[in-house]
């Protein structure tokens, strides 16, 4: 059997996505995004199914070739194609090499244009890469100082999977500290989410970190980070137990 070219693989995939598109869903897809998106109009479960079948049809494939195919999907600007690229990447987790951090960082910096694509790439692929190769963590941490909002959010969200396992606590605090007063709401929510993840295995350490910074941490990040605590600890952190005014809470 002749191996299909990259163009043939992408043409077949895009034809399948086009056939699955729903015009009504396309019209309403943008409601959950503040950013402008370019959707086919396909439900996430359907996209995942299409991605899984297309990858199986592709058969054994060299990672570098797969990343080139994903490069093309990221460059297309289509929301669902970015999801396919994320699913294809995550499916290769056992084959990851440390150098994948550069590939994924490139996608974050040049391909990602919305929080859903950012989070899918970071939690499913970069998080697994960090668990497999902890030595790539400094590269991911460096993204927190980028001018690109998706790299900054990615620096936080990428550590969520390891943080839930109790890993990288010092790094979690390092990323949060770098992003502490970030002006971007999605970045604030990203590092708040990271602290929330770390609070499960390390409740006391994260709580102490939050208390020490509650006067400077933006309210949205602070609230996200507190979500796993019981009401008594949340109220105390927010200042209610001591009469702290809600207007002066983070």
C-alpha cells in the first residue's frame, strides 16, 4: 500500500471535519470565548473520535512527521484542527523525547489563539512531558516571563497534571510568584488553577502561600486557588472570619 503524502492526510482529515460540521453549532461556538475563533462547528467528543480514527488510519508514523502535520493544523487557524493536533500529540506520550518541549512551546507561542487549545495542549501533553522528563521544567518555567499570554498561561497550566500528583511544589510557587500580579485575566485564572491543583496534595503549604499574598494576589486567582478548601478555611483566607472587608479582599 502506498503511504499517503502529508497533503493527502490533511485533505482527508479536513474533508471529514467539514462533513461533520454543524452550522448551528458553528454559530454558537464562540459564546464561551472572548477571543475570536474559527470553528467548523463540531462537538468535542466527535472531534476526538475523528482524530482517533485518522491517527489509526495513518499507521506507524515518525514523530517528526507527525509534528509537521500538526504544525499545518495549528497554522490553519481552525479550532477543531488545533484539537486534533492536541489529541495526536497526547497519544504519543510514551514516545516523547525531551526535545518535544521546544515543539510544544512553539505551538503555544505561534499556534494557540484561545484558552481551550492552550489548556488541551498543556494539560494533556506538556504535563505528561514534565512527568516523564523533569529536566525540561526550567524551559516551561521560562515561559512565565514571556510577552505572549498563551505562553504565560501555559507556564502555569502545564504543571497542573504534575501538581495533582504532588510534584514540583517549589516550581509551582516559582511560576505563581512570576505571574502573581499579571494583568491578563486568563493568566491569573491559569496560575490560580495551578495552585488549586497543588492544594490537594499540599494543603498547608499552599494555604500558607496564599495567606502570605492575599493582599496582592488578584481576587480571581485567589478564589480559584481556594476552591478545594473547606468553607471555614476559605472564609478565614478571604478575611471574613476576622472581619476583613470584602472590598479589600484580593
